[in-house]
C-alpha cells in the first residue's frame, strides 16, 4: 500500500518531464525544418542548425538527470536505467543464475549477436545458436532454466537498448551538416568543441550514478537498424518464454530513446514502430490475463501503460508510414488503433486527458500521417468530461 501511495504522489512529477520533453521535441522539429531551409541559401545558418541539434540532444540527457535527482529515494530505486552493471568485463545477469555455465554461455552468445554485423557470415550461425540454447532451456520446463532465460534475455534487452540509444545519438551528430564531401572546416571545429562539451556532460552524468554509454561501446556491428531489429527479436523471445512483462517494462521506460526516435531516419523509425506495435499488443494481452486479486500488479501495470503511451505515442503519430513500403499493413494499423483505445480506456480520467492531449498535439501537427486515429475515443472522453462537470 505504501508503494502504491508513493506511485500516486510521484505521478505529477513523472508526467511533467514527459510533456515538457514532448513539447520541446515539437518546437525543435519545427525550428529544425526552418533552419534547414535557410541553410540551403545561407551557409551560416547551417552552423546554427548544428548547434541547435547538439544542444537539444544534450537537453534530453540533462532533463532525465534532473528528473531522477528530483525524485525521492524510494522512487529512484524503482526507476529503470538502461545500463546493465558489469563485473570483470562480463554482464551481471542476476543472483542465483550468474554463476551458471549455461547462463554465461547464453549471455556471451547474445553479446556476440550485438557485436558482429549482419553482413558477417557468422551472424546467422551465432543467432541460430542463441535461438537453440533458448529453446532447449524452455523445453526442459525447469524453474532454474526458466530463470536463466529470463535473466539473460532481460539483460540482453537492456544492453541492446543502451547500444541503440548511443548509436542514435551518434547518428544525429554525424548527419548534421554532412553533404557527402565531408564537413566544412568551421563545422569541423564546432563539432569538435561540442563533442567536448557533451563528453563533460557524460562525465557528470556518470559521477552522479546514472551510468552512461561510452562511445567505445558503439561497435562496428551496432548499426541502429540492426539493433532495433534485435530488440524486436529479443522481445519475441521473452514473450515466448513467458516473460513479456520484462520487455514491456523496459520499453515503456525508454523515454530518451523515444524522444530521439522522433528525429531518426524513416527506416529506423519504421523498425521502432514495429517494436512498439508488438509490445503494445503484449501489454494489452497481459492486462487481459491479469487476476482481479493482484491489486499491486494491476497498479504497477497501469503505471507501465501510462509510461508506454506517453513515450511512444508521439512516434506512432510522426513516423513515416508511406504507401511505397508501409511499415504496417492496413489490418495491423486498425488492430493497433483498437489496442490503443482499449489501453487508454483503462486509465483514470485525468490520465486519459494527458494521453489524449499528447496524441492530439502530435496527430494535428504531423501533416504526413493520419494514423493512429483516436478521434472517436477523444470525442467519448469529451462527452464523459461534460457529464462529470454537470454532475458536480
């Protein structure tokens, strides 16, 4: 009960940074388009655009740091962080199974899957080996092996999230002002200076205990699209093993990654939409399977759904869903709209207001997409709000 009260007390402080980040992202996207058009005519604006984008990425990291600092100690203990702890160069995978040979073997194989590029002829072999180990553990139907799959797959999912976020930050830096012939001299030195500023920020971030992904973890095989595809694969494996809530919780907490996704290339956005679609459906299925007596878990999952909606609904509205190579089919889009409606309807009235306000903002300002269309749900919420006002 005390934990539930803490969750309710901290809800406003949780939502405010999310809305602030969303509003800042919208303003930034508009400003970036303006400076991009001006930069084509006037070169100095290209440097200003670069500074703007770098400052925005630094702001996202700073906002998360300030948010964590403002939370009371009890709440901070429940905040998810991307970065899995290390011990002697190896990832910890949980007490009780970390010393198991099969656990370390599976952890090593999944780490290699992250590291090597898809173009390598060994990639398919290593990934097939990982699938075989996971399936053999699952078929044994032993509690110890179930725990191995849960701990190792959860750790791999967290690690891949960290690598993907770092890769997307680097992509955002490297794409700025690049015209195919290398950066101009002034841009080069501006970029070097801002990289120093960012590295100082990373150092502060690490000293404060929030961790941080160093540049040396972004290895040659870690292209952003590859990592996004591996996230979907790991999420599917977690669901197959009966631990879908592990992937859902981590994806819901990946708010920095969600903000970066709004600036990503269309192909990468499409990959992230596929992950979000899969995990939104899993969250809905988990809700349907929830026992009515599990009050604590019901409250915890409600908070997870709220985080997932506020983090990833903007991407669904803004991601490129062209007709040439659509990310989702018409039926898949209709199914996800239904899932979103069912998920939002289970929230409190005030939480529905926050989510629907966020949806309307991104839906209205994105001219390239008319999905997901939650207009009917929004109208029903307005009708209920009107009735509540008249009732009181």
